[in-house]
C-alpha cells in the first residue's frame, strides 16, 4: 500500500531513537523509498549505518556534506510524507522558532510535504507551557503551509527511574499505520464518516447465561481499520469481542441487539456509509430470569421472541446519499438470499459468504460474493484483511457515484 512512495524519516536525539529503527524497517519492507535524516544528537544514540542497513539508502547527518548543498530544499519538497520520530522538546522549539541550523530543521523549514510529528520526552518537559505553546504554534501554521499531524505522545513508562507519564513516543506500528493513512487518504474515503458494526450481540437468559452466536468480530474490525487507513473517520460499534481497538477511531461498546440499534441510530444520521458487519442475535428470551437458573430444577424450556431487525430499521436514519452495506452469512442458496436481502432492506451492497471450514465467523479467511443491483462478483478465498480491501474497493465505486 506504500510501495514506491517516497518518505523522509527525521530522527532527533532521544532515547526513543531505537523505535525509529523499527519505523524505518517497516516502511522499507512495505516497499517505500525511505530517506533518513538524523540530527547530531540522534547519532549519539544510533549510528547512521544502522538506518542505512535498514533502508538501503544513504543517511543524511549534516548540511555540510559535499555535493548536498540544496538537498534540504529538495527533500522538503519531493517526498510524499515527512515523519519526525522522535521529535524532542528541543527540536519542537527550534521548529516553532523557525531555526534552521542543521539539515533536519532546514528541511522542515523548507517543506511542502505533509508532516507526521511524533513527540517524545519526559512528561514534565512535555507538560511545560513552553512545549505546549510551541506545539500550538506549529498547529496554527499548518493551515497556511503543508498539513501537520501531531501523533502522541503516549502515556506509559518513561526512562528508568522516571515512572509513568505522558511523553512516551507512540509505538512504531501506530506511526506506520498513520503514515499509511496519510499516504493513502483520497476520495471518496478521505474525510468521509463511516460507521462499522462488528461482533455478536448477547441476549440474557439469566445473569450468567446468554443467547449469542459464533461471530468473532474480525471481519468488522478489518473493515473498520481498512477504511480508516484510506482516510475515513470511523465509528466502530462493537459487540463483546477480544480484539484491540484499531488506531485512530472511536469504539462504542454494546451488548444487546437493542443497544446495537440505539448506537447505530445515534451515529447514522451524519454518516456517509454504514457497514453492518455485526451479527445480531435473531432471537432473545421472552423473559430474563432475575437469578441464575438452577440445573437441579430439571429440564429448561426457553420461549424466544425475535429481536429487532437493526439493518431494516436504519432506513429511517439514513442520509439519502449514504451507502449501506449488509452481510449475509448463509448455509445454502447464497446469491439468491443475498439478492432478497438487498431488495427487502434497501441496501446498496450485500457481502455474502457461505459457512465452511475456511470461511465464516470463526475462520481467519473469507470467501465472499459481492452482490449489488447490477450483479454478483465472487472474490477468491483470502484473509479477512484482504477481503476488507476488496469490499472497500466496491464501496468506493458506489460512494463516488453518489457524489
């Protein structure tokens, strides 16, 4: 997704430099052309040779290297993204003051490329009014210049003996994820608000037992993360699953189908698209016991009643331009049932998949058929992350057609 893209990674002198090596490696492994620029202080922590070995490209450490007289201007204009990680308090102060006394600060002063700035310092240094004012100065200038994204700092363990606090550089994987988002952000997803539902719902039998299903939530989470990486603002509405929240998005936790319906209705009025990947329970007990039902009482008969059809109920809350995507998990008559769902619930796309050994809610892979009013397209068996990209490709065409 970043193959062939040109990225400059600026590294200033902080203990978090070791994480920057991972950032450089991940970007290079993804196929990006990564130029590393180091301050003199950074070379006290990591040798330039390390970054050269990781990226396969020479590392810049000085304004005064022969033959590089205007490289700070070129590298400020040519790349598609500049990342500074770590960005120390000193570097941030020099940026805010417009000082250009080494290669990195000169490049940043001359830049026209988007900048992803990742602060890292002691928590007291970060909380100092001077540092906060410097960051606000940089934010205020970003509207007139190329875009600026400030990522972090995170709260967590600091240097040995300093305990925990806010000042820690965010983890390399999060930096790379945000870099990918900045590189890939483009219409129709850039700036779009997309609501994604994921996971099962649970309907209580008694305080300890529930009616539920086998949904793992992995397909919905993959879709939410893929949409965010394409530039969308994502609201993830999730049933009870054991999956970390993807970076950059708000997660709304729900338990029951009624809670799912309420969360969707609250989010949908301003949404550009809804991806209904959750698997709501179709039935719930007519009555919920106030106390745990005891096995010793003998056979148990449950009377079930249908839950609300959440997807059908969204017709009231949808914007007329919104793209609505439903899912159909079937054991037979896959395409016919998907087409029926498409028409009955007034959907733009139904993602249909058969339950099988390598497909379905608990599998790591999926083989889906994308059904629209214009026909059905079968997508080969692939990871759920790959299937998410295929689904979003089809959604992109639908969203673009809506304008």
